[in-house]
C-alpha cells in the first residue's frame, strides 16, 4: 500500500513538473506572483512542481476593435471616431508585471488610443478631416497616431502595429 502511494506521488510530481510551449506563444513561469522565467521556444520544458505556475501569452497579432468615441476638432465640432488596433505582446515579462491579462491590455490600449486621437484630431478642423483629397495625408495621420500609441504602449510590453480609423461620423 505504501509503495502504491509513493508511486502515485512520484507520478504526480513528475507530470506536474513538465509543460509544453507552442510555437505561437510565450510561457511565463510564475512563482509566488513573481515571474522567474520566460520561454518563447516551442517544446517541452520543466518547472518546480506545485510551486511554479505557467501563464501563456500569444505571440500572434491581435485585433482590438475600440468602441466609437467622440473627439473635438480644432473648430470645436464633435465627431465620432470608430477605429481598431492591431497589437502584439513584445515583452511577456513586462506585460505580466504591468497588465497581467489581455482584457487589461485592451482597456489600456483603449485609453492610450483615445487620448492620441483626441490630441491629433484636436489639431485638425472638421473640414480638413472630411475633405482630405489625398489619401497619403490620412495615412500620415494614422501612422503618427500608431507611432505615438506604440511608444506609450511599450512601457507595458505591447507593440502596436497599426491603428486604423474605420469611420468618422458627423454630429447630428
């Protein structure tokens, strides 16, 4: 009977000391709420059984559709901006330490993007936004917003690949 219990405990300990990492994810080894190791190599890895827990984060580019928000143009006109962000985790350790979850990351990206949209759109008149004949001007605006949001999001371990505006709505 004692031999059976020892064998079961040994099997449980060995099975709890291994974990696998897929090619498209990061694995963070967490011990007592502190990251002790980050792995991005696919394959079988080992951890201390019962003490370490593994947090998985995707390496893939993620799409976050920001809820439409109202911005004020330089000529004091309200416009509703509907946009989305393409983002990915660039530093899983920093991401875990600052945000922990994708939901928290999306909330932070929402705030960062809204603030940048408000800042940039606040420098443009409504007529300039609506009547932009050259698409290159709009792309420069998008690229500057994306670059600014990326710089701010870097402190959270996030890389913003793109910010695109889907639609501008005029006030009723």
